[in-house]
């Protein structure tokens, strides 16, 4: 590949930022996602303060409550985004989340963590599907695919890069004061949300029929469209496997660093940063690595890389663990990016609000299953937790590939 072509490939996802409304929306979401990373690193450190050796169970429980909120509320959020003023949904939910974040530094008993985490993510469940449903309305059709790709890449990227940066910042600010840094990021993102053109983003792509479906019927339709496409269905299966492996990293890395390797917060931050760097690289090259309609190669290679990386993590030095987490980050981006891209390409634009809401719910359902598994392996097998998580992930991958091959032959 020539230098000129390489520059063109790297610049292509950013073409959509020429649209002022999308650029404002994009940077608001980027700042918000970075703030979310501060939240979860702060919660990891706070869980360790409360639980010490039991921190994996506390963190897994908090994360499970997070995805339960997503599963319950996000399908209805996707439907709501097609029916009411979307700008109001964005800024109301955004500033309520900021208020909840400001309460976290003052928790002094374990149950308060669980209540605040659940409330925080009730409002997250309304914010994210609404954001995704706005993109088709603020971007020209010729830049729509680039906008979807950039949004997905950034979402995946900051989901894993953000914790690394937050981990490093936590070394300076501490487990509790990092939440105030998070609140400051919410203020910046909130200002951008208030700048969005309300008339441009408040109406759905197409007018709802004169006899609209009930909210529940819309939720069911979104799920049927999601699972009715075999390419998206396979991508969702790979996301489940990625969640099983990824939960091991998010829940058990801090315990392994502190209790297994006898290291500190700084080393934890660098480990998560390595994970994020791997995801960064994959997020911006994945589209050029696999241009097939199904993205099957990217999906399988990504989850295989992720599973293999965690399988040996218990038995290596800290330096090798950083390499493993770099590879794991690469794998997670390759495994999780294609599903939303496929929705953008294969689902009609006027149906995407409910389908994105349904995908958001089901993709987080996988984490409801994955977090307790990670908490169990971390508390019962602290010296072999990553190994067992990796074996489970790779075993499910073999089953998924064989099952889909059998269905394709029928």
C-alpha cells in the first residue's frame, strides 16, 4: 500500500466530521464515553477498598446491575427515540447521570455502590440508543457509513482505551476523587449536547404511520429484525464469547495485579492501557482487514486472539501480561465492531432506532452472564481464573463455528 493510499484509508472514517451537527454529537459522545471509563476504573478501585480479596464479587455484582439496567430499559429507549424530542432525552439523561456520579465519592457502605450503579445505567440505557438513532438524521447519505463506522470505532475504542487512561489518572487523584474528574467531563459533553440543533434531530427518519404500534410491539419487532438476519445473528454469538473473555479482564485484572503479582495501582493502569492500545490499533484498521459482507474472518480471528491471550495470563510475568493484554485488546475490537456495522448496512434506516435499542439490550445481556462467571472464577480460582475463562471462551467458539457451518449446509 502506497503512502498516499494509506493516508486516504486512515482519513476516510473522519469525512463525516465535516457535518457540524454530527461533529458536535460525536465529540459529546466521545467525552461522555471517556467519563464512563473513569467511572468504572474508580469503581474497580473502590471495590478493592471495600472488599480486598472479595473485590471481584463486588465489582462483578455492580457490573451485572449495570447491564441489567441496559437490558430492561434500552429496548424502550430505542422506541422512545423514534417518538419524542431526542435532544431532551440526551440532555436530561446526561445531567442526571452527572449528578449520580457526584454521589459516588461519598459512599461508605457496599449497598450504596449497587444502588448508584443501577440508577446511573438506567439513564445510560436511554442516552446511548437515542444517540445512535440520531446519526442518520444529521449526516448526508454519502457519509452515513463513515459516520456509523467512526461512531462504532470510537465506542469500542474508548471502552477499552479509556480504562487505561483512567487507571493512570487514578494514580494521581485516588479512587474517590477520580469521580470528580468524571463529573467535569460530563459538564463539557453537556455543553456540546445543548448546542445540537433541536429541529434537525427531533424527528425520526420517516414519519411514524397514522396507526403506530405499541411500544411493546416495536420492541418485539426490533428483536425480530435483529435475529432475523443470519449475519447479525452470528456476530451476536461472537459478541457473547467476547463478553465471556472480556469480563475476565475487566473484573479480575485488578485482583491478579495486586494479589497475584503483588504490584500496585500504577501497574494496573498500565495493564489496562496495553489492553486499550491493542483495541486502538484494531479499531482503525479492522474495516480494511476484512471487507467481506459477513465480516466472518474478523469475528472469528478476533475472539480467538482474545481467548488465547487470557488463557495463559495467570502463568506469565507482568511484562508478558502487558503483551497478552495488547493482543486481547486487538481481539476484542475485531470481535465486537462488526455487529453494529452490519446493522447500519443491512437494516432499513427507519427501523434502526428499535434495532439499535434491541442490539444494545442483547449485547449487554451477554455481559449479565459473563460478569458472574468472571466473579466466580476470580473468587474461587484466583490463581487460575483467566485460564478457566479462556477455556470456556474457546470451547463456546468451537461450538458456535460448528453449529453455524451445519446450518449453512442445510
